[in-house]
C-alpha cells in the first residue's frame, strides 16, 4: 500500500473529506452512518464560553 493510499484511508471519515468520498464512491452512506453511530458521546466534556462580557460596555466607551 502506497503512502497516498494510507493517507486516503486515514482521511476516509474526515469531516472535510466525507462529501468528496461519498461523491467518488469511496464511502457509502451506510458506512458513514455506522461510523458516526459508533463515535462516543462527548457532550459532557463541553466547556461553555461566555462571549458577552459584562465589562464590554466600559471597553466600548470613548477613552478621551
């Protein structure tokens, strides 16, 4: 197996490549569905970020 073949195999389920692989028959919808279903649910590992800081009003004031 060439290095290109190995790289393509590693990228088969890469989010950036799935549409291309589906269109080129390198991946079936059934394969993708099975792969996605076996992924672990990592929702409990999410960290929420507050992008609206209460101090942002003071930062927006004209410093002059």
